[in-house]
């Protein structure tokens, strides 16, 4: 997780990785626990290559990464298990009630963009403050 934290913004790390964990490694596959299907899908679409590359760099025998939904310490589903795909779909439907999934994803996208802008502005204010302090002395 430290490697991923160093390659993503604080906002992205807090949003997408704070409730994830490596569950196990079995036969070259690393199983990453995630809190829900939305996070699972987001990691698969947006961060899978980064996660996979980092894990492969850290451990030579890693061939693949799978994301598993974990609730109350129990695995709910695995992305490549046909029986669990039904559970994935049910979970997805529960999140899509009244189009909330799309609205939430849009909200998260805007939130991440705004957070990145705020982080940038804070950095600029810090630099400006240092410059003013030096010129006053």
C-alpha cells in the first residue's frame, strides 16, 4: 500500500484504497479485499495496471490480481467465480437503484478533481507565503 500511496494523490488514496487490503497470494494470484462492488469496479478499471505492476515488482511470482468484496471480515465474492458473478450483479443492482451509482460516480469524479485543485492551491499558497516572508525580512 505504501507504493500505491506514493504514486497516487492523497484524495485518490483516501477514496479508493483506505478500505482495501491484500488478503492472500495463491498460485501467483494476489487477492485484494475491497469494501464493495463500486470500489472493485473502479480499481479494476482505473488502477489495475498500477496495482498489478507494483505487486509484480515486489514479488517475482505474481501473475495476476483479483479483487474480492469483503464485508464484516468475510469474502462476499470473487470476480472470476461464476457463482459469485451473480452476487456481483445483485450488489451492482443494489447500488444502481434509482441511478444512484452513476450520480455517485459523477460526484466522486468531481470531488477528486476539486480535491486535487485544492491541494495544488494549498501548495501555491505555501510557496507564496514563503516568498513574502523572505522578502519582508
